[in-house]
C-alpha cells in the first residue's frame, strides 16, 4: 500500500513539473513579452531593449524557467507586469474567494449527491429514477456558461430576485455561481452514488441482513451507505479537482472576484507573471485532487490496501 501511495505522489509531482513547463512554454509563445507589456506599445525599441536586459528577458528560456521554478520553491511568484505588485499579494484575496465558492459548492454537493443517488437507486426503474437520470444526463452534456446563462435569465431577468453579477462576495451573490457549479457536478456525483448503492444492494451481505429481518432503514444505514460511499469518494475528489477549472468560466460569467476571473483579466492585460502563477495554482489543485482520489481509492479498496 505504501509503495502504491508513494508511486501516486511521485506521479503527481512529475505531472505538476510537466504542467509547469507547458505553462511557461505557452506564455513564451505569446506575442510580445513582459518588457513590452510594462512599457506599452508606444515605447521606443531602445527602452524595451534596456528593460529586457534589466528583467533578464534576454537570457535563454531554459535559464529563465529554472529561475521561475526556484522562485516558486521559495514561494516567490514574481511581480505583476501591470502594477509591479507581488503576485502572491495580488492573488491572496481572489484565491480565498474562489476557495469559499468551491467549499460552499462541495458542502452542498456531498449530502445532495448521497440523498439523490440513494433515493434513485432504491427506486430503480421508477418514474422518479428515469426522470432523474434524464435530467442528470442532460446536465452532464451542457457546458458551464449555458447553465449559468439560463439561471441568469430565469432568476435575474425574468424573475429578478438575485443579482446577475457578483462584484463583491455576498450571500445572495453566491447563489447563482454556486447553483451553476452544483447542478453540473451533482449530475455526475449523484449518478456515481446511485451506481455504488445499486451494486451494494445486490451483494450477499445485504441479502443476509434482510433475511434476518433487519428493518430496511437499518440495512440502508448500516450496510448499504457505508459500503457505497467508498467508491463515491473518488468521484467527489475528482469533482473537487474539476471545480478548479470550472470556476474560471463561472467566475467570469458572474463577474465573481475569484482567481478564475483574475486569470482572464491577466490574459487580457498580457500580465504574463500573473498568468503563469494562476495557471500553475489551478494545475496544482487539479493534480492534488486527483492524487487524493487515488489515495482514497487505495485506502478504501482492501485488495489494494493489502498489496505489498
């Protein structure tokens, strides 16, 4: 088991290293550079050349990449090309806002997924189950911006009870962004919970518990849910990793002051250090989410847990 976990951690670290190289390479392919973005389009070639030398942009890309990695290792993400403020201080508040958005979504997602998934599994083949499966399949096929726009049209325009944009983090401002992320992620996790519950319901120990005369609610609570929630944890961990990318579109759609909106603004203003830092953070969240999912699977699977 320990060897498997260490292998997953090593693979996650390697994936993050490759992601950092791809992020750095992609920003180097953009037209212009940090010197041009800092001085503006009207800057003279001599001024741009001098600033490039000052910033070390005339050095080989490989050396600049190693310097960037060294700065990350020392928690130094560089300075913004727009306002010359340290990136770490700029992203602190948006990162907290995005963490709040994801935390609220997950806090609602887990109990709702267990409730909907278990209810549909217990009523397998009923109109409730068929209707729920049709709705979840439809939601899985829809992109974030479509669901968000429909919610805005319904609750901010047709029935104006909620704000269409969220310039500040408020309780009402969180409703539509959270609802968008929740609807899309619930469609996936509820189906995973349903599949796990159906699999456990057909097991021999559940049949034995029923033959012993155990009440159905006790069978569900003591035998079905504890054994079905294990595989579902993997789905929850992967969903948490997906939310790291999903917030980019949702935050921009609702003007939510999070890290996703900051990334889009940084790309628009050609703030390369900010783009690199935010992209790496999102990649790290995704890699860590997948790593936690793999570790949870190993710990909850007896065959893998006992492997030497």
